């Protein structure tokens, strides 16, 4: 009988077990976008994260580290499906999406394509998770779709008007914004002013946080906040794999340390 595997500490390069599928999205204006869907092993997801990456002209893409780590960890830790994709004209190791950067305007069709994919696959309770530029897409176009909620990471509010923010006051579901203390574009005091037109927003000011959420402590804080909004029953997130409370036998299918891979990417 084999000895139990030693638990693995969950850090930057660790990829936990999930079903990972390379997918394509097709926009209403005829473009093909590349992406990945990660789902839990051996059980259905309880909800779906539709992630919207940072500004592609500043290096943002579907592998921007918080989104990649959400896909690497949350199917296993929180029973979430995670959809990542490159918006038009954006490249990553997965490939390059057709088209060219649309300044947040043409990307309306990209968001629609992602939501159409979610509906086609019958993925449950889709939440938009936008980061930086991705929050602009979520705020501008999220209300076009039947989403279960939205989480905004480091919203710059460069492209979102006050009128677009006010529209969310009629949204009956959760809307959460994480504001880093040391953000490059919108610090907590400024965020309080801009979001004053949207009093129903739950604003979380993160002490010590920075726009890029670099470092394991900031990564864990962001992922905990996302899970706290979407599937709070999964909290607190384990820091090792398999979790110390994982059951034995068949109920732990897909939850073995042997299923863990690691990437030496530093962050």
C-alpha cells in the first residue's frame, strides 16, 4: 500500500486538479477568441467565474497572474468553473484572439461571446470577475447579461461614466469592488468619491494592496474575497493540498497531491 502523499503548500506556481479545456469563443462581428475553461474534477461547479483581464496594451491577458491562479486553484478549492479568454487582438501562450484592441468599445461583443458560451454550456450562476481594464468591461456591459453578480479588482474607472455606474443601482445581486490602498489609478479616498453614485456597491479597501496584487498574501486575499462573494461555504481556503480536512476514499476523487503540478514562473 502506498504511503499518503505529503501535502503541497499552495503557492504561486501550483496548479491543482481540474478539468482544463481549450475553448474558442465566437463574437457577433465574426472574430474567434481563444480561451480556457477549468472545471472541478468529478463534480459539477456550483458557480462560474467569467474573468475579464487587464489592459492588453499594458500587458494584460488571460494569464495575468490573479486570473491564472483563480483557474489553477478555485475549481478544486471552491467548486467553481473558471472561464478565461483573450479579448480581441490579445495574445498569450494559449494563442492570439483575432481582431485588434477596441478601446473597450468593440469588446462589448467579446463579453457577449463569453456569456453566450456560458449559456450554451449551461454553466451555473455566472459571475463577472474583472481586473483593471476588465472592470470597465464588466461595468459597461455586465448588465446586458443575466449575471449572478460581479467582482471588480482594482477598478480604474477611466472608461466608465457616472451614468453607467448609476445603472447598477437597480441590479438586485451582489456587486463588490476591491480597492488597493496603494493603487496606481484609484485609491480608496478617490474610489469613495467616484462610487458615491452607486451606494449599493460593497467596497472593500485593502490595506497594503497594490494594483497588480503581487505576492502570495495579496493573491490569497483576492481569491478569498472572490470566493466569499460567490461561494462562501468554501471558506476559509486551504493553504495546502490535499486539505487537512479532505475525506478519504472516493469522496476525495481528484483531490490527491499527485494531481498537483507546479510552474516555475515566480509569480
